[in-house]
C-alpha cells in the first residue's frame, strides 16, 4: 500500500475528508482560507518579526512614538528593541515571547483598542528589568554608587530601574499626538531610491559648500 493510500485511509478514519458531494466546496473553502492566510502574512510583513530589525516594530503605527524616541536616545547605538523587550536566556523563550506579544499587539490593533499612551504589562516589565540588569551588571553592583546615591542598594533590588531612570530610553513624551511621525523612511515600505534629504536641498547644500571652498 502506497504512502498516499495509507494517509487517505487515516484521514477517512478521522473524518477529515468530507463526503464526495461536499469535497469541491471544501477544497474551495480550504484554498480560500489558505490564500487569505498568505495574503495576511504578506500584508502584515510577518517575516520581519523574525529579525532583530527595530523597524519591524513600526509595521503598524502603534509603536511609532516608541520607535521615534528610541532613535533619538543613546540606546540607539548599543541596543535594539529585542535587546530590551524579549528574554535572552534561550532561543525558545525569545521567540515564544515575541510570538505571544505579537499576537496580543495584533489583536489590540485590529480591534482598535490601543491606548493613546502604551505602558508595558507585568510580563514585559519583568523581561525589561531583567535585561536592564543583564546589560548594566557592572553599574548595578558598583560599590562607588552605594556611597553617594541614597538608598541605592534598596532601590536596585526593590524597584524597577526606570522608576529612577524615567527618561531612558524613550523620554517623557510617548503620546502619538505629541511625538508626531518619524522622517526616517521605513525600509519595508519605501524604495531604495527614496532619500530623506530632497534633491533641491542637496543641490543647495552642495552649492553653498562649493562657494565656501572657493572663497578660501
């Protein structure tokens, strides 16, 4: 007996193959669901979430304030979104947490239930705190800090880091209406030819530079 015949028998036994008169509608329905699934994955740019690219976080507008404030912080040079917001104890936990968070964010965005100001939930707070300590272990345990920062030992064990370091790395203002939109083009949605500085401004800057050089 061939592999396909064995598989077909099992499918019939488990009632996964419909009766003959319903097979064509069932095939059309399955194909439509499959095609719609591929379309949604393509539309949402789902593959980008497997990477560590921070621009994946602004595929939808929910995280625009967080992305903008991060790009203007010192953390931009040393840490990306995943460095702070997902676990790093093992690969499985990292992608499981990303998938869980992503499904939650996608559901909130689809239902239009997103708040004006986004705040981390308790599981995310625990992960962020753990990553703060992971990256800043030397500063957290620095004996010199204990001598001139009041209650430093208690603060670093009983409170989260951002209760004191409130502007790191996203600043005070996180509202979408307050921050506005980033001028930096999102790579996934712009052509390679697109540039931030328009051609007329580049030309003017070059002319001004040439004039300065000729005056010298």
